[in-house]
C-alpha cells in the first residue's frame, strides 16, 4: 500500500491561520471592510507551494498600479503577459515599465531558486516576484493570478476590489518534467485549439506539451521529403471527416506559443505500430508493397512498418531529421507501444536502429515503456502507461531498466489518462483502464509508484488525453478538469503537501476561476464545490 502524506503540524498551523485571516475578511489601511470579492487565501493555491507564510495587509491593485520589470527582454515579456491577463477585467492601464516603485515588481536575480522556482512577497505597498530564471517569474505570475479574485480571469471589466493576500510564498517544483499530452491524430485540432489548451496548462505550471502527431487514423505534420504523409495520410480522422495537418509554419507557431508560456513541445511519431496513415500514404513502407486503405476506426495493434526493409529506415531518418529541425526542445518521442503485429525480434531490431537516429539529430529519445523490452540507449526515457495491476513481469522489466539508468515519466492509464471516464455515465471517453474519478487520479505518489524503480530515475509525470471521443475544446475541458490540476500538483508539489482531504478543498476553490475562464468541468461528487 502506498502511504498518504499528511500535512505536517507546522504547515497545518499556517494553513489554519490563513483560513482565519480569510474568514475574518481583508482590510486596506483606513478603508471599510472589503466586500465578498476578497483576496484568495494563500492556502488555496494549486499546485500547493513549497512554503507559505501568512502576512497581514493585502496589496490592492488600482488604476495607479504599474508592473515594474528588470531591464531585460525576458522579464518584460512576462510583465506584458501579466498585464494582458489583468487589463481586461480591471480596466486599468497597468503600464509595464523599468522605472518607478511600488505596484507589482518582477525581479530576476542570482539565487538558489533553481530553473523554475520563485518567491512571491505581498504586502500593503506592493507585490514582488523574484526568480533566477524567466520561467520562475512566469510560474510566480500564475500563483499571483490565483491570489486575486476569480473575476480577474474574465475578458470584460468587472467590479473589484482587486486584492492580493499578504504573505510570502517560496516555491520550486518537485519534478523537472510536468507534462500533458494531446492526441491530435485520432481527431485533428487546429493551431488555435492547441494554443487554447496551452493557456490552460500554463495556469497550473505544466512545462511539457507532448503532441501525438501520428497514428493509424491520421498523420498531422508536413514532411517535405514524404509529402503524401500529410496531404493523404492526414486527410481523415476517427469516424471520417476531413482531418487536417500542420504545415511547418503551423508547427513553428505552436512551438513559439508554447515557449511564450514556458512549455517545451515534445513531438511524437509513433512507430513501428500505430502507422496505418503512413502505410496508406506510401506502399513501399509495407512488407508486401501494397498500401492499405485509410483507417477511421479505433482498434489498435494491427499496423507495422516493415522492419526488414532499408526504405523504412530512410523514411525514419527523413522524418526525424525534419521534425528535429523544427523542434528547439530537448526531446523527440518515438512511441513504441502496442506493436502487436510486429514480432519481438523485429521490434528490437527497429528500436535499436531508430534510437541512434534521434541522437544523431541532437534530441533525447522518449518511448512508451515497451521500449524497455528492447535496448534503451544511454539517456533514454521510458514513459510508463501501465495500470496498477499490470503484469508483474512487465513492471519488473521497466524497474530493471530504471535501475540500469533509463529515466521514467509516469502516466499510469488508470490514474492519469484524461480520456478515461469518471463514472459509467460520463458521456465522453473510454473505460478500458477503468473508471478514474478525481481522487483516484490524484491520490498516489510518483516517487514510490513502481516497485524496484529508484526514486532518482523518476523525471516526473504526464497526463495524456487520447481523442477517440474528443472533438472540441469543450470536450477537452470536461475530461481534463478537474483531473489536470491534480496531475500538475503531483509533478510540482513536494510529497509532504500531498493530502486528499486538504487538496479537495483547494481544488473546489478553483471552480469560480474555471467559470470565469469559461472552462466547463465535471462536478465530481468527491469535491466540495461551492454553490453555483
């Protein structure tokens, strides 16, 4: 049994005092008590910060507030992002400037914050966010958003007051890899739709966007040397329909937008299985030289690249070369799951030949955990998607690879697959991995999830969203919320903060913010949601 970490006495005292502050109401100097739209107490932030110290006086954003930034392009970009969030709802100008005092200040300094950590100090005279790197400033801004009334997220002018609870937050992530995957192959999603999801991921300090760019039902990225992959292989999707694909300019725009929210794009070309779209586009990739028809169903495991043909590796080289050139991030995902129509010998041969190609083009290889059944190269990363009751031998194989140096990302399907139904009555999603309610999704520890795998091998977590039944942003929102914030907390927050009873209260407090953002979410009976 995994042990659940209870809040320490010190943290409990801090959270209790903050709740008393919130219940008593927040006052500004010489002013009447604030109306119900008060600052959000520091203990309601998701993901839970590493350290919270309550203060006394809050800071009030007014029409005279300025956003002061260091004289650096990166700090100014974060400042402009913050202003873009606050201006529509407050109606204030909120100029971003390198001069003046008070207001909201964003500081980049040398210090022990790490690559993504930050410190937020709030008091009557202003708010200061300090970090060593721009990503830390950006994550601090997400915390600041949650310390303001939920109406700050609306895109039209709202009534204030705009109060930021007083106190200090010191924060840094538990894991460096905190991901979400969007399957754009089963159903195609436009650039604008992907960017919409990126904004939602950024709110909870997710820093990796894994794009599943190819599968049996569709190939979604233009490859100049194999043009029919996109134009023909991308021409349909599950259930039929026109499908779609990203031009190289489209993909670069997604990468750019993700980077502006401090997310790194991880592209995936799934192989040697899940390749019917490619096989239909080019007959020579098939062992018998005959192209199958395009596929719009949802069954898996029937397709395979021909591991014995030289043209297969020319194809792989070209695809990885062009995709790596488009991707400034560190990783390239080669899939490797459910290759049921590939013999074990062919699978090992294929993976052993493909992994060095990824390294040749300057990327670190990620594969689904079946990669550990071949020979993971030095530095390889295995993404585990098994279940709690996955075969013990398969788990032991992954654990042994981790002991030998393979790093792990955890995406257990019966915990973090966002496409799993919440209950039998959920109108979207699937249930092959079971029903995954909010508590089940949150209440486990990546640090000791897989017996025999050293904690030092765990890079983090990722919440995949497969899209066999998902077609719109509203569908994405309903399946991702409220489980996505829990996945983000598993990746960001330290193990000592992990407690379901405390988390469900903080999660419930997010609901008015989702309402303001227009996020339609599943109102799980496990969570004490505020009355609508």
